[in-house]
C-alpha cells in the first residue's frame, strides 16, 4: 500500500461533504412554475382578447426561459466536494455537475488551510502544501467558508498531534 493512499479498513477522522445551497426545493419549484404559468396564461389571454395575439407567445417564451434557467441552476447544484481526513492523508474529491471527479491527496502534517479575506468580506479557501495550492469550497457562503476552515484547521491539528 502506498503511504499516501488509504486502506479499506482505515476510518476517517473527519469527513465533510460540501454542497451548493439550493433554497428552492423540487416541490417549491413546481409550485413556482405553476404560478408563473397561470399568471402568464391569464395575462396572455387578456392580450389575445384585446387583439394583440403575438404577446401571448412572448409570455409562453418567458415561462420557458425561466424554466430553463432553473433547470440549469439545479444541474449546477449537483456538484459537490468531499474532504476526508485520515491519519496519514487528507483527501479532497471534487465532483462536477456532470459527475466527473478529481481526487487530490495531501499529507496532513504538511498541508495548511488558508482562508483569504478581502476588504469587502469575500473569502477564498485553499489547501496549500509543498508549492501546490488548491482552491475549494467556492460555492459555500463566506460565513460557511470561515466556519469550515476553522473546523478543518482544528481537525488537522488533532491529526498532527496523533502522528
């Protein structure tokens, strides 16, 4: 077994799954789209009876574009990252919206969690080790990044003292 790899029996000391926030549930999406469709249809019918029949098509187009925008947003929401800390390795796995994954591993003794805070409150979270720098957690809010960086730093300190 490679020193940097994890055996099947080894249990993670720390495991987190970072996912993008989607505040509208599938049921909420159905209700929202139904309401938009009904309102657009009613207003479109008013224009149809007034003799401006082409306007009805534009209301239908609006509903279609709103639907497609939300579907694209939900598809982007399938991306996630996992952070797993084992006694001898830290593994960051990124899975993009299409399901393709990338796995990066670090030695917990050498890796550092850096949280850069800009004057406007924006944050960037990175893992840094031996000249390699990886940005992660980009879809988290600034406050979530602050909390997660603190928690991961604490767990790395525990892992370093256990080595």
